C-alpha cells in the first residue's frame, strides 16, 4: 500500500541496459547504482523498447477469486472531482495522468463490499495519497526545502485534527479525508489508520537517508522501511470496516493476526517493487527498491526480478495456509478482516493488470519525474 523531464530517453535506456548487465566491479557501493543511472556518455546501447523487451515481468495468481465494487466508476469520477476541488491537479497533462491511473478502481477492487460513502472516502484517499507521495517523496529530488514541512504537516493534521497556520499542498484535502473517515470508524479504529499514516510520514525519512548513503541498507532493513513507506498498512487496517465491522483490539493485535497483516503487506509491496521497477529506475531521487537492492548485491536485473517474484508467491502461500487455519475459530469480524486482506492483495494485482497505466511503458519518461510540476505549483 517510488529523470527528470530534462533527461532523455537514452538516459533511461542506459539505466535499464546496465542493470541488466549485472556486476561491474563496484561491489555494493551506491556508486555503482549512480553510475548505472547517470552515465550519459554511453551511446552503445539499444532503444528502451529493445532493452525493456528482454525483461520478463511476472504475473501473480491467487487461490481466491477477484471481486469489484459495483460503484467503481462512480468512485472514480468522485475521486477526480475531489482532486479538482482541492487543487491537487496542477495542469491538464497531470489530469490526463490521473484519468489513466484509475485510483477509484483500485479502491473498488480492494474494498468490493464497502458501502458507497466509505468507498468514496477511500477512493479520495487513494487519489490524494498517490499524488502527495509522488510529489513529496518519490518522483522529486531525494530531499529539498519542502520535504520536512510537507511530511510534518501530514502528521500534524492527525495530531491536531486541523490544518496548520500555513497549509502545504494537499493539506486541506487530507483534513477532509480524515474528518469523513472518522465518521465511519470508532476512535480506536481510526487510530489504527492514523498510526499507519504517521509511520508512512516518519519512515519516509529513513527512505531518504537510505538514498543519501553510499550504499543501500541490506534487504532486511529495506523490508522494514518498505512496509511502512508504502502506505499499505493504513489501507489494510480499515479493510474490516468494509466487511463485517471492526475487529476487536485484542483480535487485531494478536500475533497471528499481525502475521497475516505482514504477509499481506509483503505481497502488495514486493509485487509492486517488480511492477514499478522500470518507473522507479527513472525517478530522480527515490530509486532503491527490493529488485535494485538485489542487483546491488550482484544479481542481474532478471535474476533479481525472479527472486522477488518467488518471495511474493511464498508470502501468498503462507498467508493462505495461516488464514485457513485461523478462520474456523475466528469471530465474524476477524473472518471479515482476513477476507478483506485477500481482497486487497488480489484487488491490487487486478488493478495493475486490468485498469491502471501508472506503470505503463508508454509513460515511463514523462510520469517518473515531477520536479518541474512541483517547481511551478
């Protein structure tokens, strides 16, 4: 639940080409990754299509069916209207990007049983989250003058329940989402969501630090950062609201329930690292993901993709085995939440395969860099 419009397509070509080549003798140093991304004097490569065509991006299957909320298109149009109302759309080109990305459909696939009010709140939230996450962290410089004010403002909305004296981009929209969501959830239930969002904003700092290091942290530390910077946990933590109602705190915090949540988070985050790989390699400031960390350890790009895919499939199998063991003894609310986690894992994959063009090859160079948009906002 991550180069610039001034950069040529040849830049992206060289990045992909050199990652595919595997080790270059620079060891685990980030200098190797920087060289792969920035070497602008190498002209002996094929086109982006030639290089990307050789990279096999796997599909992920699930032992449970797809589902989709019948109000998907209504939620989609509502989310676009929400973004326009709060000034989240800087120009017509960006609006076209949002239209082809279909965040409302993501909400509909992940929460197929949500009532219309809850579905619209979550669709608006997805719209807001992807926009601010791209503009605050992923598709901009690694760190800038606005990085800390932007992220702390998001935390302050949760702490003070109001906008600050000098609201940043997206802050009023965030207040609106939180206000409406609190009407749908109990205080304790909303705080589960709020905790996940505070962790998103806080661990963004760890993600930034990782990109300022000479070498990425190892896989275990990357996983810690990733499961929180993804924003997946807040989404999983409201899945029960769209099913049989809120899971009791003692059930939600049970170690077995938290293991299920961890498996679901890993499935979404790690599969996204595979599916967004080409886009993230072109981002200006945030480009480490699980695949690239494995590349930096010496694997080729394809070997790294295949390894991450195998780990995703293992997480799916572990979730299903554990879930099927828990469900016969679980309360209706816990069973609903477990089913909601399944909806999230499958719904995200169905969105990638059937709906969105967020990671489409045709838009890699244009969509991967939002620095000019931020500069003129």
